[in-house]
C-alpha cells in the first residue's frame, strides 16, 4: 500500500459523520474530568452545536518534492536497476499514487500527471516495434532521457542532504548573547602622591627635550692670542704644551689659542720640542742669534 493510500484509510476511519458527532456531544462527562481546554478554561462536556468538517484531520505519511522524487522513491524502494527500469510496474504504482493526489489536491496533481503521461509514452514506445532508422535517431532506448534526469536529480538531492547536515545558525545552534549593564555615572580613579610625582618628572623630561639654544657671535682675534703666548714664553724658558691653555675658557677660545700657537710656529717665532717619544711637549721662544 502506498503512503497516501494509508493516509486516506486513516482519514476515513477517523472522521465520523456529523450525526455521530452530535450524538457523542450529548454524552455526559464524568465530574471533574475536562475534555479539553479553551482559552485556559476546562470544558467538562462537549458543545451541542460542535461541527467537525470532513477534512478536519489529514495524515501525511510521506511527502515528495515532485514527480522525479516520487519516481526515484519507487525505484529505490524496490531495488530496481535505474539503468534498466521495469516501466510496467513503475508506471502502475505511479498512477495509483497520482489517483490518491487527485482526490485531495487537483493543482498539485497536474505536475504529477505530466510525468505520468511521459511514463505511459515510454511504456508504449517500448511495446511497439521500431525500425532501425528510429533506433539510431533516438539512441536505441526510450528510457535514456528519463534515466539521465533521474541520475541528475539524485545527485543534486544527495548534495542537498550533505549541505543540510552542516550546522546552521538558529537551527542547530545559536549565538550566545551577554548583557552587560553599563552605568551612566562616570567613575574616576584615585590619584596619589606617587602618580603626581611621576607625572611631574615626565613633564620636566619633555621640557628638557624642547629647550632652545641661542648662539651668539663672539669676536676673537688670533693676533691677540699670539701676543699673549709670546708674553707668557718671555717669562719662562720652557712652557709645557698643556700649561699654555690653562684658564682660556670655553672651546672657541681654546681653538683660537691653538691656531695662534700654530701661526707662531709657522713664522718661526716659537719652537715646539719633545725629548723622546711619548714625552711631554714643550714650547719655547725660538733662538735668534745676536
């Protein structure tokens, strides 16, 4: 028996005539036992004017997604070879199912009737003898196109089942949500003396990095420093090189003083001598013959 045949039988046995429902409604219900609840209130007895339509209850055992799905179900259920379909048996079972659909949903049956017509055409073509020219033009087997469509549909259906097995949001799992209460009143951290001291030291450090240097021009005369060296050497016979620069001040003055000494040596007014390697260097006035 097909699934819809069982469904029709179940509907016929469950749905009772209207007069039987009226008779059952007059029966009393034991005290304290509620038949049902309507808007939360218990119903202790059935209403006298209750009408149950004939199609109030329907049972769907198996649902198919289309003619190809039904045809593939019939073939796989009976372990038929899909490349060699017994058209007589499959067409007969398919037509029985279509007859059951026509009793309940005529619009849905139209799509299945189209496939039924195709099955009957294939069955009739297989029964009729064919000439060689027709065999070459059709490929030899009237079932070839149907088999191709069934194989393609089965492949797509298997792929859809694989995709459906993948976990989906709101069906197999949900995203966790966490409510965090936020206060509108701001809370400020406490500042101690140590934090204030570190902040002040950081300000001082940054101020040192941004300090400005003012460069001023200082007038220095090489001739004046040459005269100063000569006066210093006149009071001493030998003067150590380092003593000539004692008390000269900053780097610019020392540089000019050294240049003045080199000018005196160039003009052979002083001699720069050394007793041995790595010994102290002495400066003296140059010897001039009388």
